[in-house]
């Protein structure tokens, strides 16, 4: 019996993550003081950023799936279970 190889684990780049977090944190504090923003306004801005990230993830997955469909058509693979 041949055991399949496990994919190599990819660890997050914590240095980059922490650097981005620090820059976002400083920007939030600076802008909230400058514009006298309350926590609701800050939360709304962060929610908008989260929605943008979700959109970019969806767009990337959609493009990846479309490329997979195009590749299957090029290879002559059936595009459905009953074809």
C-alpha cells in the first residue's frame, strides 16, 4: 500500500502580518483623533474593509474555477457527470 504524500505546510508570514496590523492600528488611531470618529464609525470602516477582502477572495476563487473549466474544455474532459 502506497501512502500519499502530505502537502507541505505553509506557515503564515507573521512578520508581514504584524507589520500590516501595526500600520492599520496607527492609521485608525490617527484618523479617529483627527476626524473625531466614534467606535461605530471606526467599526463601519473596518466592516467595509472586511467586505472588500471577501469580494477579492470571491473574485479570485471565481477566476480560479473558470480557469479550471477552460482547462477541462481544452483537454476534452466532459464538463458534467452525465455528458
